[in-house]
């Protein structure tokens, strides 16, 4: 075997291993250095908002850093290392070799013919044998190679984890820096898309500009424009559009070529150019409103208009003065509706019209000299105001009442509508039977904005018995001829038929004489709770059309739970009565009560099933039948108490059993009454809290509307051009926002009025809705009326505030009356206790 060749291979292997170690260390330096440079560059790009110059600059910086790090890492590898130096390197790390390798290398390098070849061969052989003993020196760089590899892998894993879980801008920055085939502009994650971009615009015309933010969010978006000949860019703030990342603005009266771009939070769009050409555009736009005939409102004209807001069905006539002669044009609608043509008048102006049917936007398009279609106006807003339904309520008696079978019950109904009541009716039924309708007003074609009518219910003619009831409500229909007449219903009320008054007086006088327990509880508690369930079901059915689906379902589920709870209480009372009926006569009123209560529970169960199936309209019938039975039961109980008190308190086992049953019945009714009172108090507190919150909301809305009215007055004085440059539409955006908040508050007030049966809250809700409509009209009209519509909205807001304030003032009187009532009840209870003790 050639030992010299093997020695050469050993030296070469050690040299290669040494260079591999240096290369691994260089890779660690390059990788760590480049990751640090790239991460710092990505963070700097975020600070520079990924501008094109910043992306290009940091790309060049990354390339320079990479070149520098690679050069630094390659310097040691370019070093020439001799065999002697390798041998010394090996001897230094393995002293046990005792210079054997070094001697063999030097002897081989200087071997001559005069030297003993056998001696050199022997030295090389010994060196090889010793080299084999230490694995040819391969273990020298192994720990450092391993350490470099671990360092590289650990740092790579940490960097990958940070990039994956770190801020999104790090990944975006690395993408922008490393993907060179993307242009610097395309590599930025933050962009602003601009419409229309480069464009030709008519001289003196307006141009709508839309900016969409991509990859970031900001509330401050500005259009920077530089007209030809100007030295500094002009700033025009853009307003938020329908989407959170969309902004809009209008450049008015363009008469010079203009350069522009969009700036937002340090991010800039590309620069665009507008070329001004001689094309027709809208110089002046006058609007005339012709309201539906049923409103009896005169036409209204607005000069220098644009945005429109009026009742549904209103015909809007546009009179357009162009900047130059044109052969025609059209009104374009954003919602995809068919364009409405414009006709050329004798004086060169154009006229067109459309009918308000749905909210949206419109703009004017004119024909150019060469037949081209010219966008001749900015986009205008269409707000459609809905005619509010009429309001109807009972002034008298305005609550549930009781009467004897021969009494007369007088009712008075009040109805109102902005544009006229067409028909007013009263609907009643006996014990939930077929409904009968009585016409109180209408039928002759005449309409009134306010109607008050009365009707007397003659109970004697209805053939009623104690325990029966009459339910009634009113319906008012307005004269809206556009979508069709709207009908509103009042709350439902009940007349409970009681025995003649002399029966009460007799029972009361006998009770005061002693003899027998019971009689002091609230006898009508069962029927009262059932009446509330019937009334709540009626209201739920009545208000279904204007109630959200989830809220409607929630209301029906609540009714189902309330009916189930009352049925359970009736069944518990029945079971307790059955346990104590043994010693009573068959003709006892308590036996009759025990026979009637299961029928009431069965009707309640049928109502529950219908409510569970989301059929509250069908549940009304069994609910009212259950109410009839409960009222009969309560009448029977009163009769039994009257008879018991008339017996003087004696009577042996029969009398004692009757007294026990009376006490049991009274105890259960007292329990129900306490639960009802606690529930009423909790609901009243919740209602009071909501009213307080709405009062604060109205106060805030009035303050903001006051500021808006003052702002519009200032803008009107400063001139319409300044108004336009301030952001388009004279504050229309803020007026519409205020209108939306006012409409939401009006809906909440209306809901409270229905739930609490409070017509005063309904009046406040109506005033608030009228204020919202006035705000929308003010937004459409801008400052053409010096802020008169904004002031009108403010006055209506204040009227709504006053009505709420009156309600809150009446709350103190209500609390005082409740306290007096409770103190009177406590005094009566104390008197009864003292009487029993005596």
C-alpha cells in the first residue's frame, strides 16, 4: 500500500474539514445577519408606510448587506493553507502524535536521491499508524461543526416562529423585500384604490372621487389636488362612505388641468391627472317637490339643490342649467333603475322628473358635442320618508273597568295623523266571541288630522251575567294613497261584569260583623294575570309587522312561559282544594270552583300549545275562554264568602271546612298578588331606567342638532362655494347620522309605549320621528334655507324632550301615590289585626 498517498489523503481531509467548519460559521454569520437586516428593514417599512422609495431603498440595503456578509464569510476560505500548516494544526490538537505527522510531511516534501528512501518511508508509515489511532484527525472540528449547526438550526426555528406569529407587517415587509419580480408599488400591502383615476372632466364641472383603503384602516383620508399653475397642493378631506374602508369627496368647479392623489396616515396613492375639456355640465340644479295629493301640501321649490328627501310617492322635478348647450341628457340611478330622460327646453335648460319610491342615489349625465356621455354632476342622495301610521288611544275610560250587567260604559277614542284620519272604528267582543265593529268616523270621504269620538256600550243589551267580560279596542285608518292606507290599533281593554253594587255592600257589611274567615284578599288576581296575558298576546299580534323576527319570537316564548306559570298555579290551587273538599255539600260553591278550575287549566294548556307553535293569533281564543272561566270562579268565591259571612261564623263542621277553604283560597290569591306586585315593580323600574337613558340621549341629540343648525347658518353666510369645499352637502352626513340616531330612539320610545300602555310616550316617539324626518330634509336641502329645516328639527327634538320631562315629573307623583296606597293598606291590615285580637 502507498503510505505516502494515504498521508496526502489525510492532510487533504483535515484541510477540507477545517474549511467546512469555516463555511458553517460563515453561514451562521450570513443567516443571522440577514435575518436581523430583513426584520429591521420590515419594521422600518411599516414606519414608512411601505412607500415606493422606502421599498426600493431597503431592497438595495438588503442586497448590500448580503454582499457584505458573504464577502466577510468567504475571506477565511480564500486563505491558502500548506500541508505543513495542516500538519501543525493536527499536531497542536493532538500532542500524542509527537510531531510524527509534521516530520513525515517535511521528509516527503524534501526527499532527495541521497536520502534514504527507506527512512522516509518508515517515517510516513509511523505517521499513518499514529494518524489512524486518532481517526486521521477527523474529531478535531467535530464539536465546533456540531455547535455551528445547532446554532443555525435554533436561530432559523426562532426566526420562523417569530415571522409566523409576529405582526402581519413583518410578513408583508419580508414579502416586499424578497419577492423582486413584484414592482415596489405592487409589493406594498397598503394601497389606496382611487376612482376615477386619470380622467377628462368638463370645464367648470364637478368630479366625485372615491378612495378605498386596502390593507389598513384610517379615519383621516385627504385628497391632495394641484391645479395647473399652482405651487402648493390643496387639501380636501374626504368623508366616510357606506363601507368602513371607503371614502368620498367632490372636486367642485374644475376649470384647470389638475394633478391629484390621496393621502391617508402616511400612505399615498399614485398620482393622477385630470384633463379639463369643454363639455357640458350642470351649472345650476333646481329641485321642485310635488307631494302626493292625499297630503294636501303645496309644491316646494329649492334653488341650487341636489340631495332630495321627501315622502314616498313625491314627484321630484329637476330644472337643470348646463354650462354649455347640449342636445339632451338623462337622470341615472345607482340602484339599477331605468334612467329618466331629460328634455331640452326653449331656453336651453333641461327638465326631468322621477318619483320617490326607494332610497338611493342619482346623478346627471349630459350629451357632449360629439355624442359622448358626460358625467355632469356629482352623486346626490335620495332619502325616502315614510308616512307614519296614525295614533289611536282611549281617553275614557283608558283602563280596564268593571260594571254591573245593566250599566252603561262610555268610551272616548282619540286618533290623529299628519295628513288625515280616513276612518275610525271600535271593535268589541263578548267573552272572546265574534268581533263586532262600530264605525265612529269616516265613510263620507272627509278626512281630519285629529278625531275624537265616543261610544256607549249598553251592557244590558248584550245579556251579560256576572263573570262575563267585554273586550274592546279601536282602529284608525289614514288616507295614505301611495303604498295604501295604514291602520293602527289601540291597546285592548276589558269590562268585567260584576254583581250589582248592593251585593258588594251586603257582603262588606256582613264581613265587618265578624263570623268567618277569608274575604280580605284580592279576589280578581287570577283573572287579572290572565287579562294581562290576553292583552300582551293581542299586542304581539298587532305589532308583528314592525317587530324584528327574533324579538317577535322572544315575545311569543315569554307569553308561553307566562301562561304555563299561571296554569301551574291554578293546578296547584285545585289540588289543595281537592284535598279539603271531603265534608262539604255537593252544592257548595267550592265544589263548583273545583269543577271549573280544570276547564280553565285545559284552555290555558291549549293556548300554550299554540304559542309554542308560534301561533299567537290562534291562542287568543283559548286565552279568553280561560279568562271567562276564571272570572266565573272568582264570582263563585265571592258568593261563597258572602253566604259564609251571612251565617254569622258558626255552623259546625261544614262551616269550619268552608272557612278553611276560604282561607286557603285567600292565601293563594295573596301569594299571586305579591308575585304580581314584585313583577310590576321590577318592570316599572326597568322602564323608568330606559326612559332616563332616552331622556339623556335626546338631550345629547338636541345639543348636537343645535351645533349643526349654527354651523349651517354660518356656512350659509359664508356662501355656498365654501360650503361645498367643506366636504360636500352642507353637513348632510352629520345630519343623516343624527337622523338615524333619532329614529332609533323613536323606535325604542314607541316600543316602551306599547309595552307600558303609555300614550304619552307614543306622542314623544311621534315628535322624535318628525324630528328625524326634518333632519333628513335639512341634509338634502343643505344651507339653502339658512338652516330653517335644521332649526325645525331642533324644535321638534325639544318638544319630544318636554314630553319625556313631563313623564318624569309625573313619576314623582306616582311614587307618592304608591307610598300613600301602601301606607293605607298597612293601616287597614293593622286595624283588622286589632279587631281580631279584640
